[in-house]
């Protein structure tokens, strides 16, 4: 196939600073990142635009994937960022086959706060319909058997397997099995949040590009709470409902272009549906920290870093 395979991959978990890092690197003149984040080509075992569609039509092709990088200059490093690559069981090996010299940037976050933020994100995207994180965790065994799945994830129950996302050492070993240590950079979310500029310089040195000051980036992809009732009502008003609403929409189509109507829907959804999340369930957070303490200790030993103290697990 003609086209460039990326030189580096941001594979850290969602809600760990990957979007902000992607945006900051995108502004670097020696780096090319496509507008389309999360292409997920190499995560062949997880949902992606390249899988066969529910209609039976084929998904996008490898040529479509390579076309994402067609506008890169020869003197630029090409990269992409797909958070699915860290928990996919196929991505590391497939990336190594396609680009053995690839550099890998991994980001990890304290497990309890990570799972809470992930749950809020899945609710926002309608991949999750259970508003209680505790209940969503309890449903994992039933969801493995095909029950209590959302319409979005009926074919992909692993998206809702929260506890499997926290197998940090297993995930990292998949990359170390196929790449030498000098091609894998592991970053901790706390360091990134404490000093964005220093974290960006670390990544720039790792990639071998000039060190540039971090642009002004607001908190990217911040966690929000979805107001389910308002969201459902808004969807009915724009895309569903009875005969009266359908008649109004048909009349509106003759006056307002489809793109403008969808922009209006997105604007109203952003203003009315999403708000600041409720405070975390501290009892559940404590339970999760106790549950995943072994994984935190294992990751700390693997990286040679005291994550137990950094994440406050010595107080449990």
C-alpha cells in the first residue's frame, strides 16, 4: 500500500490527558497529526470505522487509514492517537509489524479516578446507560454473557468491561514484548497535570523534535454529567417524536439546511444536556482503591516508581 505509516502512536487510556497532549503536539511544526483522532485501525479486536457495519457493508480500508496522513510533509513526523490501542490485545503486535521503529507514548492514571471519568465519558457518548458506576461494575459478568448491553455496544460488550481496563502491567507488557524499551515512553497523569509544559518537553525529546513551549490548552475532554431526560427530549424534538413533530421537521427542512439544523442540535445539546459531574461516591472510590491496590503495586514495581505513595494507597 502506498502512504506513510505513523512514526509514533499515543496509546494511553482515555481521560488521562491524551486529548490535550494530541492538541499540543498538533501545533508543533515538525509534527503532523490528522484532524481525526482515534482512528483505531490496529485495534482489530475492538470497535472501529474499519469493522464491517451493522448493515453488512464493509468498513473503511487500510488505504483510507493511510490517507489520513497524506498531507504530511516529508520533513514532519507523523503520528496518531487511539486510546483503544492500550487495551486492545492485537494493536501492539500489529503496530510493530507495520512500523517496527514506531515510538509509543503511554499514559496511565490512578485506577479509581480513571474508572469514574471513563464511566462518565461512556454515559456522555451513550455507550453506557447505567448511571451508577457501582451498578455498571456489578453488571460486568452479565454483560459478558450478552445481557444488559446498550444498543451502541451490543456487538462489543468488552467496551463496558471496566475492570479489564485497569490491567496496566499486562497492557504495557504487550508493547514491551514487541518494542525495545527506548521506543516506549510511559507517563503518569499526575505528572502531566502538575506541569503540562515539562510533560510536553519530555515527549518532544522522546520523539526527537525541537522543544517548543506548550500552547495555551484548556482542559481538553473534561468529564461531564449527561442529563439523560433532557438529552432524550432533545433527540425526540430533532430526530424522533410523533406525527406533529415530523410535520414540523419536514417544514423546517425546506427553510433550514440539514447542516445548520445539526449544528443547532449540537449547540443546544452542549448547553442543556451536559453539566458538572456530581461528587464521587467516596465509599465506592475507597472500595476500588482497595480492589486495585495490587495492580498499582505491580505497575510501580514494573516502572521502578513508588506509585503507592504518589496515588495515596499507603493510607488504605
